């Protein structure tokens, strides 16, 4: 009989002697939502008399069905058109509530059909959050009815830099190809509904007040130099063109966010907050007056004020603010969920400050980093995160008390697409590293790396069926 290869591995799996004979192991399994299991728990019992899947909620039952589908792949043909399914007991529940992946579609736009396949991949791995990075300096990807130029202008750049960007680089070679695209509201609602059917929450990100060059290109009055016409940024790095701190710009962003909230029912909305240079605020007379009126010591503190103003829209509708770990340094709202990206230590800092934390450290779960020898791998932003390193990732960092550890609500891997032009490149960088990440996010028992690889090899065939590219193991 084939080996049972479940990815991510359930917390408890016991295989017994004997077989269940059935013509259709999926259809013939009994399914129940029961009251004696927690909302995230599920059980699978396969006996000679049949299979029963029980769970504490519909979401947990969905996870049971995903696991069961992988379990019955170990069945062998039997007489009279039946199959012999191994007898097994599974008792399972995830370790973390937030088990996510971030997909950046701002640097390179990804077709809706591919986003749906990414959701299928998340569901296959019992992950439950798609963090959708929709806006940045290089492109604005969400339709906003109140401000149509955000997509008419901001969704398109005339060309894109060629090759690897180096620190301090100011001159670039370009590919001569216009790039862009955006999702209509109907397309985004389709993505949200498709994800919900598979137990995945789509968390939108509107990055602010930095990473806004595409928006300022569309509406120059949002910038600190409204008399200058920018272009959607055709190269990577951090732009100094950030939103101004005028009342009109605050209202502009609030209007945008209200439309975003109509599309995405997620209890969480990501407002970025990373990499926001204050150099333009320091030289702006209007920003200087705002800083003085607020009694702030330095221009950089305007970021916290701005974020708090626009986040009022989230509070009005009972949504929670999520932001990158720089937010901790900007006097952000106390109930903000912090994504620790610059290092695992940033998660420690955020938890000690009393924030709930999603661990997303670049040194472990940034899948735009190389996964092999740069001489033989596709161009990447840098770093070194091979599959083994992802498998060895420890979500909860050292140095936290029990109460602080409880604030680590989950983890997330990231796909930034500066060097990924389309679905083939994204799949290659994402998989199978996502499979290793899912083990840690779910809380699978730590086994030898060789044992993981033994389960992963047949699992790759499931990824192929979804229709997403991946990096071969050999």
C-alpha cells in the first residue's frame, strides 16, 4: 500500500491494521459538525465499517475533508471496483489562527485566474489568509469609483527596469514594455467569494502613507509637490514621494478605504506603514505647520498621526488595523495587529508593547529570496532561504513570557514580485517552500527533514493538479 503522505502533517495520526472496502471513499464518508469539539478541531475515524469526519465548525470540517482526501490516496484497488482504504485515526487542530501568505500584485500584476489558483494552493495546505498587496509605487490595482484615475493612470507604468537593482543606483535600463492592470470591484468580489468557499480570508492592503507614488501620479494634489507631475515608478526601492498630511488628503484616503471595505468583508485591513521616508515632510511648510500644531518633535511622527486619522474608517465598521512592524515606532493604535517583517526580534518588540503579532520575518519566510545558488537560480532580490531553512523555522521567537507568547497569533510567508513577471515565476518561488511553511503554521509535529521530503514528493503531484508551477526538488 502507498505511504500516507499528508501535508501539512496532522497533529496526531495513527494507522491501524486492516482496510475499509468502499467504491467511493470520499462520497461514502460521513460528515458531521459536532458540539464536543472546539471550533478549530476535527477528527477522522476510518474503521472497517466506514469513515467519519467530525469537526467543531464548518471551517474545521473543510480541513478534515482536505486531510481525508490526502489520506485516501493511500488506498489500493480491491475486488469488484472497490478500493481498500487504510484504517486510521486523525485528531487535529491548527496551532495558530493566522496562517497566511502575502501576494504582491502591485509590482507585477497577476491575472485573476492565477489568484484563484493561489487560493486553491492555500486551501490545499490548510492555510486561511491571503494578504493581498494591492497598491504600491509601481502600480495601483483596485478599482475605486470615486477616483477613477487611480486605475486609469496609476495602474500602468510605461516600462520596467531590467536586471538587479543595486543600492544607490540612479540610472536604469528599461524593457520598453508598458505594464499594468487592475481588478474591477466585481473581480475582487469574485476572488473574495471564491476564497470564502475554501475557508480563506482575503485581507486587502492599501499601503500608506508611503509607497504611494502611483496614487500621487494619478492625483498630484496628494503629494508634497503638487505642481510636479510624477510617473508610476518604473524601478524598485523606496520612493521619497509620500502622501502629504493635509485634511483633503486624509479625506481622500478615507473615501478610498470606505470603498475597499465594501469589497472586502475581512475583519482585518492592512494599511502598510513600512518604509515611509519623512524627508519631504521635513521640507514642507504645510507639514511643518501640522507638526507644530500637533506638538510633535519630528516630521516622522506625522506618520502615526496620519495613520490614526484614516484608520477611523476601519473603527467605524468594526475592522482591525494591520500594519508592518514600523508602525510600533509611530504611536499606532494599541489594537493594531503588527506584522514582524524586518526580523523575528521585531516580533518580540511588538509583543512586549502589547500588540497581537503575525510573524513574517524576512530571514525565514520571504519567498522572493533565493532558494539555491544565485548562479543557477532566477534573478531574485537577495537573501538565502532554501527549503530546509523554511522547514526549520520556529514561529514563536525566544525571549517572550507566556502571556507575550499568546500574542503571537500566527505567521505569514511573503511573495514580493519585483523580480517575478508572472504566474510561472511566482509558482517557482512559492512552491514547495509554502509546503514547508504550512507545517510550521499548522503546528505539525517536527520530524526529520528526510521524513518531510518523503511526504512532499507525492504532494507535488497535488500541486500539479491545481495547475501552479513549482521548483523541482532535484
